[in-house]
């Protein structure tokens, strides 16, 4: 019967870890991230759920003769904010799977 006590303890640990993971995920999703490009000329904000919530374009960068540059800046700022979210998510959630050696994690 000693093995059963170990199993129950392991199950409790797993349940606790699941609750901690869910809270960490919820906290991440509630966070706001900001990406920039062109020295702050374009700013994109997004939630941890990867929902873009705001795009700010400094009027100095708006040149009707060079729409392509503005598009590149918006794209760069968007990619910057998405990378920040990805890095933060990996760092935060990675601590739960460290050392577990689970396939696909």
C-alpha cells in the first residue's frame, strides 16, 4: 500500500502544478505588451492573448510618397510585440515543464 500513498502525493502535486500553470497563463493573457519600430515612430500594443489593442503612428513618419516604409514600420512593430509575447510566454510557462522530459513540451 505504500505505492498508493506515493501515487496520491504525486496526483496532488500535479493538481497543484495545473492550478499554478492556469494562473500563470491567465496572468500572461492579461498582460499588455508594446512593440516599437523606427525609434518609437510606430508603436503596437497587444495582450498576452496576441490580440492587437492599439497602433500608434507618429505623424512625422507618414509620407504619402513612401507608404512602403510606413507599412514596413507597422510590420516591424507588430513582429516586435509578438516576439515579446512569445519570449515571455516561453520563459513563464517553461518553468513548469523544466526537467519533466515530456514529449511535445
